[in-house]
C-alpha cells in the first residue's frame, strides 16, 4: 500500500471510521474487455455514535460506567446525528482531486460500494457530489447519511473544486503523535497490528518528535 494512503487509513481508523483503501473501479473498454478507470484511495464510513472507550476500572455493582473517551479530531467535522461517508483522494503534494474521481461512473461505483443510496437515486447523489462536494441522503434518496469528497494532501495551494473536506498529511502526523502522547498510560501496553501506528508508537517510546515545516498543518 502507498505509505501516504496507509497514514490516512490509520488516522481515519483512530477517528472511528471503517475503511476501504485503493478500491479499483472497473469499466468496459470494448470488445468484451474491462480496464481500471481509477483507484479510490479511501472510502470510509463512520457511524454517528462511534467511540473508542476504555473503563477506568472494572465496573462495580450499582456503579455507573466510568469511561475514558478517546478524542476525535474536529478537523473531520463528523456528524453527531448522521453516518459520515468519505470518498477521499490522497496526494503527497498539493490538494487536488483526480479528474476521474468526480465522473458519474466512478462516483456511481463508490456509492454502490458504500451501499447508502438505492439504485434509482445514485445518479442524483453522484451529480450533487460532483457539483458541491457534499450530499445529504434523506428519505427516498437512501439511508440518512452525509456523503463527502475529501482531499488528504501534503499542502494546499488552491482548494480543489468543488469545495471538499481538506486535511493535510502534516496535520494527520501531528494528531497521531499527540494522541499517542496524551494517552500513553492507556496505549503503552497496546499491541497495534497497524504498522503505521506501530512506527509512531516506537518513535514516541524513543522520545523522538517529528518537527513539521511551517504551514504543514
């Protein structure tokens, strides 16, 4: 997996999203052949009440649960009421959307994969996404949810069109390192299966902090 995509995937998982990465969208190329139109770097879904919780101590009889709630990143602006679906592009350079990402065929494939809209309403949702970068599905449009295009990037020169969620890779690095430091007593004994998180945990254990360039976050 591309290391930038792996970084974004780890970040989204820490924020409660279920993820699919590098999802290939196939289309007909004629004569019964098919080819890859594009890869969707990130397809992520977060339910509104998702939270990673750890009890402060074993619950005692008659006691209200006493939990430590791990932080969510406000940069993602998750909805408190609706499932959040992100269709994301990952770039190590400037924020940009692959022109194929906003084509009806690719957005149709992404929405079908997410399963949020009935077939009869996918075209409407894809058109709204391509025009505005965001779509709220309600009622006949499908299961109630917010669907957004997202750019995870190295830096921002000019925001992509349409307006989309933008989160820089520098911000993501800072968020992960801050979270590991803040919850060191809690996560120190955790055995991460994610190689990206394992690397950050090792850096924190060794007392190494990454210095990000000005404007990276």
